[in-house]
């Protein structure tokens, strides 16, 4: 899909950007993909070149054609001023936060945030003298009541990667503008193909590139894209902290990005089909997927997103741990792992009630987070159906009264 710019010129579509941006075959003897540039030392032929204030590349830590092949694509997709690359999603979140905060500052973080974000905020940032406060993900413009003169950053993650509440970024950004607050948005779930936080008022966008960008479960990676307001501080902090991504991992990300548009369409379609199927299964109490019409935040998703990701959660009838073990231990196709975004499907027991602090998570039952990969959808349904059968059987064994309710 493409659109014309303000001058009526045709703008490249995301699919075209993913296919062509960041590639310069004429600079690499005609090879389609940018080669892996492994190196630390860059040689300069003259003193003038050495003392240049803006050399294209000057040291392995500060970039190479391998890193540019990724950063250029993400920057264009996000509509950003620039992008830095990091070795993981958490390091991307960390460098973004540190670039915008100082001792004595107040940070607002959504209560639905990725758990490592909370650990970094409660640990490292606390030691730096930065106060983190968690807020209701559905607070919208009500966040203004939490703002103080020391509030410098609002961190959003929409949807949250466990409980899938959506955040009203438009409303939050209006508050942030009035108080000169930086907004950092985690956009890993939707990717820039389906959601554009910078266009809605965010200042920085972070991605756990390990997930959708890599797409093959074989590399760790993170990205931070910034607007003009925050770019120089981000770039300087990233360089000063020495946080750099491996050229080999950058190559894997560049490779994965070329098929991102096609993969996202498939992930979206398969995840929605499986989510709707699960809604009709015995033992399933609720499915948490914002693209489903009955999701409480569906209107926000429909307004601000053009598609949905591969990940959602499901709440089952209460049962003992043995029932959960019987279900997940017997899967033939679904793996059990902490990541997502790869070609293989995953099903992970989760416990949001253990980490929430601003708003209690009191949904009664067992929760599973599901990532839908590229196996045949009917095969995935069969694997889940058998798992749910094991869950009910084990539950009735430990709780005979549950059999009638099943």
C-alpha cells in the first residue's frame, strides 16, 4: 500500500521499502545483499580524512555497512530522523530511557509493560535516582493527574505483551506535549507496518528486533528510532555507552526484514483465525486479542492500527498446576519459550498477577500466551484441542466437580 506525499509525488509502499531500502549492490560488486562487515579498525588515507567531523564510518563500534543496511530500513519505515541498533530488545529500551532521563526525574511506565522493562526501571534506574511510577494502561488523558514537574518520560507499550490492553497514545501524547514530556513507545507487536507511534505523538520507538524483524528465532537484536527532538541525545548516549550490535546479527536482521510484510500478513491472519476458534472451545474463558471485536480496547486498535500481530493470550477455567503441565507437556507442535516472532508456534503459561502493581490483575483462571507461526492452521487447532482435552481431564482428576462444568 502506498500514498502520495504533500507534493503529489508517489511515496514507496512499506513492501517496496523493505525490499530495496538499505541495499546498495553497486557498492558491493553487485551482490544483492549487503555483506557482513566484521571489523573494528577503519583506515584513513589522509589526515584530513581522519580529522573529518562526519566520516561515514570511523570505528566498528559506531557502525558499518552491515548496520546501515538495517538502520536505514527501520528509519524509513518509522518516519524517524534516525535509528540506533542494539544487541537485544531490552538494551534498546534501556538506552532509550537513559538518553531521556537524569537523576531526580520521574518516569511513568504502563503497568502492562514487558517484565524486563520493569526490572530495569526498578533496578538500574532506581540506583540512578530516577523514580518510576506504574500507571493503568487504560488511563488515557487521565495520566495528566500523575504528571509532576519532575516527569520527563512516559513509556507506552500498546498492546501489553501479556494482557494486551491498548493505550490511547493520541490522548497521552496531548498531555505529554503540554508538559514537554518525552514519549517512548514499544512497538514490537505491531511493527511499523501496522502502527506508527511517531505519527501519533511518540518521540522514540523501540523494537525487540529479536521478534518480528529477525523472524527466524536465530538472533538477538534491538532498535530505537527517534524524531528530530530526541535523535541527538539518543545517538550520543548510544555511542557513549558503547552499545553496538554484532554485524553478523545485523545481517540476519536485514535478511529477515526483506520478508517482514509477507510474514506479518500471514501471522495476522493465522493468529486471528486461531483466536476466534479458541473463543468457542470448552474451558476457554476469554481470549485477549485487540483485533477481536469484543476486546474492550478494540476501538483504539481499529483507529490507530492497520493490522495485528502474531501474539495473544487466552484465559482458561481455573485448574491446578498439574492440569497446565498436562496440557503444555504434551504438545506436539507448540513449543514453550519466552520469545515470539519466529516461524514456529509457541504456547507459554504466564502470570501477570505476579508483576502488576498499579492495577491488580485478578482474572480467575490459568493464562497462556500464544504465538502463531507457520504450521498448518488445522494442525495447530488439533494440537490445542488435544491439549485442552488433557487440561480438562487433569482438572477433573484433581477437582471432580470441574467435570460437570467442562
